C-alpha cells in the first residue's frame, strides 16, 4: 500500500510567498528593494531577503549592484515565451490582429479571462501610439474595461455576483459601481454582442471589445481596440464593432467554435 505523505505546509508557504514576490513587479514599478517588497507583502525583511536571494540564484530576479534593488530576470522571460508560443488564442489571432491595426491604425489586443481579471496576451501597437499603459501581461478589472465587461457578460450569474461581492472599485467618475446598473449593462452587452468602455478605467481612454469563444462554446477572452477617446466617435465605434466581430468570430472558429443550427 502506498504511503501518503503529509503536505509540507512550510514549503507550500514559502512557495506562495515567492510567487507573490514575483507578482509585485509591474511595468509601473519594475524595480523594488527588499524593504519595498516586505512592506507591500507584510512579510519580515529576513523572509523576503531569503526569497529574493533564491530567486536571483535561479535567474528569476536580477539584483542591481548600484541600487541593490531587484528586477525580473531572464528565467521569467523564458517561461513567458513558452506560454505565448503555445497559447492558442495568440497563435490563431496574431495575424488577424495585425490586419486590423494596419487598417485602422489603432492599437489592438487579445485578452484572456483569468479568474476575476482579464490579461492581455498579445498587443499590436499602431503607428502613433498613445501612452495608455497597456502591455502584454497587464491584468484588468472586469467591471470597467471593454474586454473585462464582454467576458463577464457571458459568465454565470454566480460569477457575476461574486465580482459584485468583491467590490466595484471606482477608477473614474464614469466607472460603473452600482450593482444593479452593472447587471443591466451586462445584459445589454449580451444582447448586442460587444462592449464599449469610455473613460471607465482611465480618463480619456476608450476601448471596444468583442468575445472570443473556444470549442466548448465558452467565452474565454476578447479582442479589443484601445485608444484616445477623441478618436472613438459613434460612427467609428460601430465600424470597429463590425470589423472586430468578424475578427472575433474567425479566431473562435479557429479555436474550434461553431454555430449550432437551430
């Protein structure tokens, strides 16, 4: 009879802490010191020091010899490359995204649903980019971005209620924070098949998104265009919607989705 080993909770705790350390590094804050990390995570400095030293030995962090601060290392990049090269939505959607950007000269993204966020997994920059802080790997809330709202609209009622229970954070005056208004807004998105966000996450930034489905018929992500709000007038939004819908449908088809005959 095989003997079941009891889980080593100290090891699991250390692993969780190490993963949380890696998540602390962002595009906005690419370098952090031990003190910064300890304060952010609420961990003892001695614990954080051991973690970052181990991560640095394995190439997941790099220490700046002058500032003594850390940044992500090439081992993270190598893992990211493996993920991106095998992520079906990227492989099937990249060329279609490039065609969209070439036609409209606006920045486009592919996003996937991950837990209670969407994550950008691909980005094609336009010729006249605007600094709107979007990048591959960025996690976005579900209630105030077009990619988030279009993904959330097709999830279960339980999922929608859990997002509401967790709190609808206000980022701008346009952010939807009323639960009933959000529920009504999501119903409209399901009916029309696309979502629009106008200054809901950041002032002056607009986006349009349509859903992407896989072979299980579930909405797993979105294709979205993002830019300055002055370039997103009503007529142009509708043009984006028509083109993005074709792109989203083609990506879905390539992922195995098919329309059932009635």
